[in-house]
C-alpha cells in the first residue's frame, strides 16, 4: 500500500536557523547532527526506507545480514567521533594491537600463515619485527619494502603532482617486485582504496599508507561492528537524530531544489515543499549533479567524470564452525578478506562467513551459480575445516558503485563542501576530504559541510565536533 501524500507546507522558523540535509548516509547523518548540535533546526530527507547509505543491514530469514563488511582504523578519528556521538563505540571495538593473519594457499600446509602486526615501539620500528619475519616475501623483498616505505613517508599527499601519477608505477620505480605488490601493498591498498596499485592515484595511496602505517604506532589497528551495521547506522543514528531534534523522513526522495527570490531554498519531495535557509546535498555524485541548480559549480560535468568501483560480498553459511579466527586475508586465491559474522548475524548453529571482494570488476555481474563454483572450492583450499562442512546457504550482495574510483587525476574532480550558490553545500565520501571512499571520508565530509553552513548561518561551532583533526 502506498503512503498518502504529505500535505505541502513551508518549514518556517527563525531566519538563519533552518537547514535541510538531503541523504541519510553517514555524511548526511553527520551533517544533520552537527547542525542540530549548533542549534539549527534540521530536516533530514532520505529516499530509502532506512538510514546508513551503503553501510546497512537486511533480513534473510532469521539472519541479519550486512550488505558488506566494513572496517575502520584507529586513525579514523572522525568515524570514531561518530560512533561516540551515536553511543555505538562499544559495539564496534578496535583491536588492542594490529594483527592481521595472512594465509598463502600456494604454500604447503603448516607453512601458509604469516602475520602483519605491530609492536609497542615508535614508528617505523613498530612494524619492523613483523616485516622482518613476514614469510610471504623474500629477504631482499622485505628490505626493499622498508626502503619504499621510507620514501613514501617523505611524500606530501596534498601535492597535486602526486594525483596525476599512479601508485603501481611509483612502486616499481622504488624496487617493488610483483610479489611484494601482491603480498603487501595491494593486500592493504585494495581493501582501503578499492583498486589495485596500478589504478590508484599516488596521492591517495600516499595518504592511506602514511596515515595508517607511518603516522602513529596504533594508527592501523582495525575495528569493526560486532553487531549488524543497521544497529549502528540506522537504529542508533535515528535515536541520536531524534534526541538532537532532527526531523527525519525516510522514503522521501528529493525531486528538485531551487533558490527563492528571498535567498532561501525550496526543497521538493512528493507531496511537500520545504523552505529552508541552507541545504546540504549528501548524496552520490551523479544524484548531486542532477539536483544542482545552474551556476552552483563552475564545471558540474566533472562530477560525472568521477568513476565508480564495485565491491562484491560473498556470504556462506556452514553447518559447523570452520574458522577459529575473527578474520583473515589470503594470497594465492581470488579470496581477499574473510570475516566471521556468526554472532553479529544472530546465527545459532554453524558458522557464517562473509567474503569482502574489492575491485571486483570481473565478478560483480557473474551469476550466483558461477560464483558458488568459484569461491566454495577456494574456501576449502584456504580453510581446512570447510572441506568437511556442509554449506547451508550461499548468496551474494553486489555494490556496483560501492566507491568512487581512486584513479590518477580524481583529486581535481572532487569538489569541496562549498558551492557558488549561497546556502548550498556538498557532502559525501566522494567530495574533497583527502581520504579515499571510506566511512571516515563520509563523516569528514559531513563535518566540512556543516562547518561551512554554520559559518554562513552565523551559528557557533559545537566544540566537541572538532576534537578530531580538521577535515582536509
């Protein structure tokens, strides 16, 4: 049954204190909370029936399934602020210390496991022992990795010249073998950037590796939700928004926005027009392009030149536990990262594993039957316990436009929070945050948009909002 149309009404209030946020992903929720915390009356509009953007959950029978596995790092200070703001920090804890099991299935059993972990030592010594003992690279390759890391540390990620170069070519120039790129640089880079080294802007790669591995000893410690993502990004987010006084409307897709003669904005959804002083567009770049009024950006077509990259998620439910670790990553197999989602999903018997396959251009449109034939034997090669277990369920989730493509030159295409239209601001992980398309980038973009709007509205900035380092 369709909903009855809402009566058209103007959103009145004290001039200079109203804002509409379009989009209920992490960027939009962040912007709405930041504005509301500063005393602005906020309406949040989301076209889907839920909040959370591309980091969400859904029901499959008795299972609560995340559309994909999302992680963050200790250096993700903005997302950590977000978790704290919605009272979700305890539900997505960080590792005490970076520890990543890396299994090479091409090696004989018993010699397959390596680890990337840190010691409580200053940078770069914190990774020295792990790299020296890393069994998936030769001694010469390990030494060359150290030299490349020191060279990377000397780069300035904000240098526009780096954006025009690709990371793969830079690695080759700095003595990195194909094996070193596969077993180390792409192991980290594909998961964080959603592209292999040859397809990545050197500027973005430098930002990721310098911030995550070469800034603070604990910067790369991994955190992930131990509950469904919907518990964090939908239920707790809605609770925080409600407590902040934000009017939140789902199934409310914005059809147009325009600036009025009095300088205010009209935002239209089916059955309602909302008049407001400021608008934050926190939707994907193509949707932003379609909603932008003329003159808002010098070259709005550049938004359409920001490419996208897919992520495939493979979900397997076994009739018994097969993996004793919370997660692992793999070499010598199409499988990239495997996470145990049993407890988070509510599964009572057996084990539920989720495979996160980034840069999945070759697999994203493959039929489920073909993916089953490809990935189940690979899991048996990777996890001995899977060889005798029965598969109770196998399904996939596909995000064809999961992230923006971090290709060389993308930096000049990403717009900042401000537009040339007074009172109109942009947010989203794809905007110019300095970060790749991550949850961290999304939250930082929401902060930047809110900050710009608060300045124009003459509202004070909430002190707690800027306790983490400023968005780029």
